C-alpha cells in the first residue's frame, strides 16, 4: 500500500533521509518523491530541470500501516501522515495508477509534447497523453501545464512540463 506524509515544501529529501536512518529496515519497501521535468532557458541555453510533482509530500510503500505510523513518530522532522482523524488512509488504486503512469519506475515525469489546433490541445507524447481534458491552463512561454486532479481526498493543482511544438489555426 502507498501512504503519504505531508511535510514542509522543500524538506522532502530531508524527511526521506531521516526515515531511512530512524525506521527499521524492511518497514518501508520504497520511498517515492515524484518529480517532473521542465525546460528553462538561462545563460543563453536550454536546460532540463527536475521539480517536485507534489511539493510537501513524500510517499511510502509499505504493507505495515500501523507499525509505520508508530515508527514515524520517532522521526524528528516529521509533520503528519495523511489520514482521516486517527485512521491512516492509503492512496486509492486510481491515485497510485496516476503516479505510476506519470512517473514510471524512475519517479520522473518527462516533458510532454503537444500542438494547439484551433484552441484545442492535442498531446503527441509524454505522460499527458489522454489527459487533455484535465489540463486547466497552459503557459507556452514557461513550457508548463496545470492539471486539476482529485488527489489525497481533495482537488489538487498539478504542475507539469509541456512543450507546445506548434500552434495551428484553420481558416
């Protein structure tokens, strides 16, 4: 099962390292901090950067929810494990599928490529293929798209890299 820990944005890697130090071996199968790629131009050249797909969240894959909850209390920088009241809630199969579809095995969502034809977005490659309807905003200059998705029991704005390679206007 996948569980989510909420922490201060920018401290995700620190939480992961502390958990690897303080938690017993074998309790967590894998720690996941999903990233996405974006392209930025600086110093006159294009660079591919990696940013957090879900800033402030670290995902834990474990089949021992209660033990994980108890052991996480020993981690100094911990904030909270997502749940409802005192009940720890795992990610839904749809949420897990979304993360795996976007990020694959290496936990990095590559830049999608698409075209705009008569104000309609068509994704040609990348993790956004088939999710055109979830795109709420595109910034062609920043080469980003914003999706609105149901995650962690609420609507989330998700930022991801999108390169629009052509804009076509029919007459």
